[in-house]
C-alpha cells in the first residue's frame, strides 16, 4: 500500500513538475476553434491518448520499468521522438523537475530524463505492476489536460470530469497493451495535435508554455 501511495503522490497535481503550465497544444486547438465544448475536447484528448504522446509515453514508461533498462538510451530515444520544440521542452522540463523532487524525497539519485523515463526509473524501486504504473501515469497526463480545458475552453467542472471518466476504459486498455509493448510498438499518429503544438510556438497571446 505504501508503494502505491508513493506513486499516487508522485503523479498528483500537487507534485512540483509544473504540469499545469503545459497544454500540449490544447491552447492552440482552442484558439483555432477545433475544441469548443466537451464533445470536441473528448475527441481531441482521446486521439492524443491513443495515437499521440499518451501511447508513446506509455511505451517508453513500460520500457523504463523493466529490469536492465538502459535509461540513458531510452532518454535519448524519448528526446528524438519529440515532434516539436515545445513537446521537447514539455517532457524534458517536467522530467527534470520530477527527478529532482523524487531524489530529494528518497535520497536516491534519479538523473534528469524525459518524463516517462524519469517516472520509470524512479518507479522501478516501488515494485508495482507495470500496468498499474502506466495506467496511473496516463491518467495523470489526461487529468492535467482536463484541468486546462476546464479553464480555457471553458468547461464546467462536471463536464470536465465527465470527459475524464468516459476515457477510463481507453486508459486501462492502453495501459495493458503498453505494459507488453516493445520499441517496435512506438509510434505517433496524432498529426493534428502535433501541428497544433508546433503552431503554438508562435501564438501571440497565450497562457501556457506549450
């Protein structure tokens, strides 16, 4: 139970990774009028989770949790797979903040790495099932985007939580698949979301870094 609570703490909004300032391109999607209500947001978020960074980071996390994982090589791979400058900043800055805080709390040196690799390296010591670690990490990623959509679309609190609840089966299914995946399963096909993240780099008025 203690290990599970530790992981929940690491992935909670209160953990100082600065996740609340990263919209993952959602701010641009809202500015474009592509996300205007809860239904639009649910479709956008489901696509990112299933075909974009949600899936890709889940596989990287799964690989990082395994015995004998080469975390340095996986960190390089995660950086190389970032499709834009903002996505690179998002994963690198959050991963560095995560590693710094976990190191301070545990006394173990967790070297800075892209976020899924940093989580995997730290979570190895918890000895939790890979499926569970991946599911909670993916849920935390989705939850952060829900809080951003609630503020920026804007959505009502209940609407936002309804979107997240509707995605629970998708998150659970992806976590099960990712836990068994290999490097050959890495891929990103959320092209619209990636282009929105790229265009966000030049968005004149913005609240979020990405």
